C-alpha cells in the first residue's frame, strides 16, 4: 500500500511540476523572475533569510517543529 501511495504522490508531483513549467516555456529562470516580480520584494525574494523577519518567527518555528514531532510517538520512535 505504501508503494502505491509513494508512486501516486511522486506522479502527482511530477505532473504538477511539468504543468507549472509549461506555463513558463520550461524555463526555470523565467519562473523565478516571475516569482520575484510577483512577491513585491524584487530580487531580494531569491535571497536566503527573507522569511524570518523577526526572532519571534524563528522561535515559533523551532517550537512547532520540536513539540509537533514530540506529539507523534511513531515519528519519535524512528528517530
């Protein structure tokens, strides 16, 4: 069952990627340029660290990852 799910998820991901790239003539550069233009941040959109504008965002993400993982015992057993 997991193999079937993996194949379906992979197939859907590949299909959506091809569909998205077809809108930009299969050019990743055109896709990133359009994303930077639409973001309102310009070329800074493609620089790392733009998502975390203050320390509270970073702390809340860390807490969410730590406590969210701790809530799922089946995931913790795999670690």
